[in-house]
């Protein structure tokens, strides 16, 4: 989060964002949608993970994507090939999605489709291991990715993201043999910051771990829709 | 940069930061110091680059390091082994160094040492490919790192950092054979955003490109001290 010269401004900003996130979540709940907020450093593999997730799950679940990028629709174009609705949000100079931007995406979705038809909305955040963790967008769970190439110390050095995550994917594990890296040390550092987070090691190249990730998503959708139905009865 | 709900607040913030950066640069100029601001995503290799730079140059130049991290002194401790002054700045929840934080580091340096004894101050920024590019800290040049593992599209997707950089180091090129990556495409994408930036491909493992990087630094120190002397005459 940017350090401003007035802490009150920051508090107001986060408070307004939280109100917007609650509003977004109410809409998702009303429509029976589960929303996941996918976050990581640039290049940790968010988009390729979404490509593989859409390929594996799009016939089982009705999925839409809200695709955050500072600029360009490069990632949105990659995901459109899977024939699911992809709503791009260009954040301009902003380093994260906030709840207001995602509200814009939700309104587009509700305008162009019947939102009650969807089971799952995947939000791909701007590549940034710091700020997105502080700005809830209305998600039901937060997913963080950490590539093995980023090093073992990152959970300790960027703790907010790892504290906030419900699921952590350690990506590109196929590259581990070429790196001076101790995978157990990464896990231990993550556990030191967040003992409860679900950790799954994955490789987009070898497909290792992907089935576990798909199962984790499906469990979240089932769990969440059960809660949503219980609230409505 | 965080999108606030009042654009005027953002402008004030950047304006105040710029004033602080100018103030820092005046001090550096007065003392004959060249300052470089080193920026990248988390895990692109800033700290290992600084380790190798200190090992190679610390007997030729008097160097101090200002080491920015959200939390921990893990990186500062790594650099202290090279017996140069390392001043840690913990940014807390802030996603970048600003000129006020670096001013604090400069005051510590001036208090504990004779600042005129130094030729070079290396500022290692918080790992973030977005926000640090917008907050000048008083540097004479900006250095950005992009790891080959981050993918070819990053210069297009995170243009501000690449527009602002005076020197771009493409790091971890020893990993290129294990990745589906086109190195020429990275360079072309960088050039599209910033035709003038100096690009050097490096590997901390094989030492490829490091001599070019050390030469680039030495040239900046010579060029800058010539300017500083000319201004004082």
C-alpha cells in the first residue's frame, strides 16, 4: 500500500474499498457465484494457470473471467480462446484491482449475460506481490502463486500476501532442478507466516499438481453454493 | 500507483515526493555521490546482483547500500558481508521506497560516516514492477531487472517501469534453455516501450554480462562526477 502523508486518507480508502467488496460479494451470493481472486508477482504463471483451469473445468462449471492488467488485452485475448466470457479491466497506472473496478466488471457481466447462469468468476489481478493483498474485491477466497524461481525468502519478505492467501500454488516446479533452491524451505517459510493455507505445488509444463488444484476449486464452489443456498432458505 | 478516490491527493503525493527526491539529489551532488535506484519484481535477482557488484567494485569505488524491504533485514544481512555500509529501510505495508524514506537513509549515512567519502549509493527498492517506477528517490539513474522466467510480454504489460529505466538487465539467462522463451522477443518488446534504454543480459550463475554491467556503473560514476564538478566550478 502506498504510504501517504495522511494515515486517515489511507484508512478511508481501505474502508471505501471494503464497502465496495461487500457489495460485490452480495451480488455474487445472490447469483450463486463463487469468486476467486488470483494474485502473484508478474510472471509467476497466473494466465497459464487460468488457461489450463478453463480447459479442464469449463465443461463442468460455468466460468467467467475478470482480467486485470495495467494496459493491453494480451492476457484477455489468451483466455478468450476458451470460449468463456472474459471481461478486461485496464487499471492504467494503478498497481492492483480494487472493488470499484471489479464492480464495473460485474455490471458488464450482468448486462451481457444472465449472471445466475455462472458458477465461478475467476479474477486475475495485476501482477504484484504487495498491494493486491490489501484490496478485497468481493472474492470468497484468495489464491496466491509463488514461482520457485522467485526464491525461498519471499513469504518472509512479503508477508501480507501469504497471510491473506487461502490457497498457495508453488508454480514452475519443473524448473527446481536447475535452481539452487530448497522446496521444503519455501513451504516452511510459508507455514511460518500462515499455518493454515492450503499449499499445492504445480507445473504447467508437466501438469503435476493440477488435478489437486482443480479439486480445490470444485470444493470451494460446492462449499460456497451450499452456504449461499442455506442463507437464502 | 494506488487509485485513490481523489486524483488531487495523488498529484499532491507525487509532487511532495518529487520535492523530496530533488532535495536528496542535491545532497548526493554536494557529496560527489552517484545514486542508482535498482528495481524489479520480487525474485528477479536484485540482491544477488548487488552481492556480485559489491564483490567486484568495492575496492575500486566507495559504495554504500540503502536496502528497502517491507519487513526483515534478510537482504541487508546478505550485503553486510561485503563490509560496506548497508542502511536498511523497512517500508512496512508500503509497496515502494519514497523520497522521504530514502532521506532517512541518507541522514543515517551522513551521521555515521563522512558522506563525501562515498562514490556510489545503490538503492535496492521493494520488489514490485509497478509502483517504484513512479516514485523518484533522488537517483541519477534507474536500473530495472527482468528475469527471463517472467515472460516476454512484461514490458508491454508493465510499461511504466520500462519507460523509466535507463538500464535494463535481463537476468537469469542461464535458465533460457529450459523455458519456452524467445529472448529477441523480450528485447523487441522493451525497445517498443523504450528505444534508448541500455539492455544487458546477465547470469549470476555463469557471470555472463556482468563485466558489461560493472562498466556501465563505472561510466555513470565518471559521467556524473564530471557533471557535479562542473556545476561546482
